[in-house]
């Protein structure tokens, strides 16, 4: 009797185990089937090689890469023909998607002009190794512009432009990828029309120097000018206000003539102006 009960219990346990295993197996199959939905891909235009700023794009510069549908970058292109003939506003690396804000219109041309925003100007400044910070002023860096000239109190130097972007060094519009310095006789700066006038005046009437600064440092310091009399003698610069003409006080009028008149017992003093 006990032996039959034990066999019956083993049989029931075996049936329950088989049913539970099959249920788990079915659930795993359904989970795998539901989580393996195929991802739909679309084509996005990307750079076939590293491309420089100002370069006009052709078919050989571009390739199509797969991108998940709905996840493509904003402003991307699906056809190469939409990018051909347009110049790059910024440099791009290989396989980087070409975006609308990376390229200029076809009418804008190519070269340095496409990197000049509306309302700004590109001004070339003659430099040497000292002015250009030993060649470390390269395209894309930021500089402060100093001018040295002769003021009413002697030599004076001041920073008159701050955080100016360097567009080109010589004919190079892109910095060396290894960070090597670039030497050239001319540096092209991106400035407003008002600052372009100041820069031209400073270059013609004084000596220009460039001070290299961190591109992430956007604060304007506006330091006071440095005067030669302060640097060499330690004295404060002389005031530059014009001297007013000193007015002499009017002289007092001369004393009048006095005459004493005696008439009998009367004495009278008469005054006569001089």
C-alpha cells in the first residue's frame, strides 16, 4: 500500500515537472520572438574621407551609411546629389554625417568666404613670429589684439579687441592635426565692420601684437592701458585734459584825487576820479 502511494506521488511530481518545464520553454520562446524585432535602416550621406573647411563637395567625397530610421541626425541628407556642389563651413572627419549647418548654399562659393558669417568681415594683418606667438596662432584659435603707439604722455599699449577668432594663417584655413605651429606673414581675423576699422587704423598707426588665449575663455577683461612712464619710471601717467587758460583778475581802480576846500569856518573834501 505504501509502495503504491509512493509510486503515485513520484508519477504526479514527474508530470508537474514536465508541465512546468514546457511552460517556461514556451514563455522563453515568446519573449525571444517578441524582443528580436528587425531594425529598419535608412541611408544617410556621410564624408568618405576627412574634408577641409571651404572644400566644395563632389560625389567622390561622399558615401551613404546605414542609420536606424527615426534616429538620423537632424538636418542630415538622404541623397548625395543634395550635397554636391556645396562648400563645407566646418571641417568634417571620415564617416561623419553631412548636416545642413555644415554646408553653405551653392551660390555662396567655396574657400574662406563660406566661413564668414553674415555681418562679419575677414581682415588680414601682417605678422612675424613674435606677433603670431611663435607660430601657435593657428586657424580656429582665439586671440586678443594689442596695439602700441605714442600717446600724449609717451608710449602706450592697450588691448582694443578681445576674443577674436583666427580664420586663416597664410593660405591655410585649417589647423595642423598634430598641433604643430604654423608660420606665415599674414593672419586673417574675423571681426565686425566697426572692429575692422579699428584694426586697420591700429595697423597703420601703431604696432600690432596678438595674445593667444584659451578658446573656452569668453570673458572680456578690458584692462586699462599700460603707459611707458608707468612701466619705466613707476609714475602715474600725466592727465590728458587740456589746460584751461588762466584768467588774470582785473586790477583795482586807482584811488581818486581828493581836494580839501576851506570856506570860512567850513572844511569840505571833494573827490575827483583819476
